[in-house]
C-alpha cells in the first residue's frame, strides 16, 4: 500500500479512487515579491491589533492564516476554536490532522501549496456561531487575504463558512457539487473536518468534493 492509499485508508475511504492528474510544476507558486511581502506584514499587524468587534476582549491571540501566500488553492473555514486560539494557527488538533490527510491525498500541503484562513480571526466565546456584526467587521481582512493570495480556487469548509461567503441560508448538501463564486474566484463547498469526525460516513462525500475541486482546478 502506497502513502496515498494509506492516507485514504486512515480517512476511512474505500475503494481508493485514483486521480488521473498529479499536481503540476505550474501549480507551485513563485516566492512573493518584496511589495507583496510588505503587504502581508502590514495586514498581519492590522489583524493582530484589531479591536473592531468585541471578540478582541476574549481572544488569546488572533488566528491570521497559514500556508503559501501565493498558493493557487485557498481554504476558508468559519472561526478559530479553543486550540486555534491557543496556538495561533487555523485547523489544528484532530480536525487539522484530518484536513492535512485530505490535502495530502490530492498532493497539497498546508505549508507548501495551499493557503488556509478563517472568516473570523478571533475565537467566538464557547465556539458559538459568529454574529453578523463580527463577520461584517472581519470580512475586509479576509478579502484582503484573498486579494494578496490571488488563488485560482477557493474551498469553503463547513456550513457557516459556505453560507457566509455565498450569502445564503441554503444547506451544505444543496451547495455541494456545484461551482460558485466568491470575491471573483471559483468557490467549491465541502464539509468541515470537525463535522467529518462526528459524521464518519460523510468522509466519502468530502473526498468526492476534493476530486471535484481537483478536476475543476485542472480546467482553470
């Protein structure tokens, strides 16, 4: 059993479906320019000092994002949880490990060729759903991240992120399997890894979403 098959087996996915195309050299981003690097520094400082909503009063730290700042893939989740708030990175813990395995299965790595961020940069107390005002205050930060990364494809992870980005109250089941647009970029909806840990049968659906995303990327 190869590494990819082992990863899919750990995810509970069988049979193993093979993708016909591997990640190409062209999909590996070039290093950012000095101007872009300075823009990232400015944005990080802006986010870390943000007090536009009440979440700054309860956060341990902001959770900015992680990954390749010039990636063609961008994943967007809902908001930091307790571990993310403590460590400062999005998608950590058990859900983060599952996400890393899912990404590895299609040739992606959070540190190399994908960028990961959340709608909110601060943890809502008790992991409650973000309030509309909090989303409104934080959205400019996310939009600036998207502008700087300039991804070819956005993957919305989970119900809240999908509904927020697409400005809809439609169910995630009805949003999956279709190509949407956010901030002028193609956007695909899939399940949040934390949800998959609680609903193991839906891992196969999440894998189908990744295959759809990989196929879409190949056509862009």
